[in-house]
C-alpha cells in the first residue's frame, strides 16, 4: 500500500502540467460537450494502454532504437493536430450564424488516440516508471496490471475534469464570446501540436 500511495503521488505530480492530450480534451469538450469529449479521452487512454502493454512486453528498447519510425509518427501527429486546429478556427465564423454539427464520435476517438500515439516514447516512459514501483520478489503481471489501471484511472479523471470545465464554460457563452471560445479551442489544438513538435526536437538532441 505504501508503494502504491507513493506511485499515485508521483503520477499526480507528472499530470499536474497540461500536455497535448489535455489541451485537445479542452478543445473538443468546449466544442462538442463533455459526453462527446469523453470519446477523445477514450482514444487517449486506448493509446496509453497499448503503450503500457508494449512496455510490459519489453518492446520499449525496440521502439526507442527506431529513430525513423519515431520521427514519422510524430510528424504525422503534429500535422494532424495543426490541420484540425486551423479547420476549427476557419469554421468559427460560420457557427455564429447557424448551429454547426457536432463532431463524429469516431473522429473524436481517433483524435485522442493519434495525439497520444504521436508520442511513442511514452512506451519508454512507462518502461522506466513502472520498475520503480515493482517488487522483483512478487509476480510481475499482477503488479503491472495494478499500476496500469491506476494510471489510466487517474488520467481519465484528469481528462474528465478538463473536459467538464470546458463544457460548462461553453454552455454559458453565447454570440461573440462563443466565437472566441471556438477560436481558442482551435488554438489549443495548434498549441498541442507545437508541444509535440518541441518534445520531438528535445528528444532529437
């Protein structure tokens, strides 16, 4: 229990600073509401789960060694987010004259998945984090499962809190204020792409 509490505290500290996934959650929830925004969170957590499994299966070293694959995945993710952000800003003017259709749930899931998967070095992160809290004298997979479920739960709660706040604010803004919210939402997507790009540059050094 002491190890688990320390792990929870560590994860909370790591999540205290908003990253690309949190910014995307803010944007999608403000535009589409929390219920649909949760599909973005589901996509993000799905990618995290696959990254955790890859770390648990010992694939971290392979992915870390594949510099070309990392670069391609990151470039695609950054380009995709910039495209979505610009598209949202361009369409913001139209939303003031007529109600715009909400984004497709599948599209929201894909956006969340791509944003998280665009940082494949998360596999390395999980591979480095989990062993700090795993007792070598005990079976590996039960401990790994507890750490994974705990991380996904905390991440899900954080994303829901971000999305709920953005959805609550969007429901109370009308007219020009709503227009600016849509512009800010698009800017958040572009900012998320910039953050991913900066991380890529830091990793390359």
